[in-house]
C-alpha cells in the first residue's frame, strides 16, 4: 500500500513539472507586447496595443478584463480570489469568495501593485508602484499607497511630466515621432532602444 502511495506522489510531482515545462515552452514565443494573445486563450478579455509584463494571471484569469493601450508592470498581482476564506473551511469546506477585475483603456499599473477583487480601474488612470487598490479608481486620476488614494488628476500629472521632459529631452531625440500620431507600443520601444546611448550620454551630464 505504501508503495502505491509513493508512486501516486511521484506521479503528482511529475505532472506538476510537466505542466510547468509545457507552459514555459508555450510562453517562449511571447513578449510584453503580444502576451495578450496568450491570455486570450486563458479566457481573459483583453484589448489591443498593450504592454503587459506578466506571464501568469492565475487560475481564475477569466475574471479579468483589460482594455486597450494599458501597461501592467512586473510583479503586479491581480487578485480575483480572496483566499482568506480558508479560515472558515472547517465549517464550510466548499467556501470561496471571488470577484472580477476590470482595467479600462489607457491605464498604467505600477510595479508590485496589488488589485483586489471587485475593483474597476477607470480609463486614463495611473496606479502608483507598490499600491494596494481596494476599491474602484475613477477615470483620469493618479492613485497610490496602501490603501491606494487619489494623488492628483491625470491632467495635473501630465503637466508635471511634460515640464520635466522639456528639461531632460536630448536635442533630436526620437525626432521622427510626431506628436499626436498613434504609434504601436512595440515600435516606440524599438525606437527608444535605438537611441538609448544618446539618452544615456545626455542624462549623465544633466542629472
């Protein structure tokens, strides 16, 4: 009997690593700019022209919706499953609590942020790095902190960024990119990489 239990355990371990290897092979052909195609296969409703630095959205990925032109940075956690219900499983073994997450168009979710279940991030909004978002974020705002709170409007933040970039931008940097023209995110990233040394030399002297 002990031998059969041992073989069953070994089979579970083998199955686990086989799934990991299979996933790794599947993910090999994806990057930040096309991983949305992989997530669609998992049931995620996701738009176009996103930059997503995640490779796994969890087992309930079908409860996540992502709009167009969003950035979701590395180590972001999109929690659609409240695991704290575990403490009640002695009385209710089947208990679970789940909720949807909706990230609307043109949002930025900063590195190591956590979005809790039943949260909607309004369009044109920013979630600062390491934030914990516990409730809906209105359209056109910047939020940060734990719990995340409004810092300013997107228009105020835009003015700050434009003012800073006017001082830091190297002469001739990405001069071929015209303001107001919508370029694919992958193309913009490629152009930035091509002029990385120009930016490095300029900022090394300036900052």
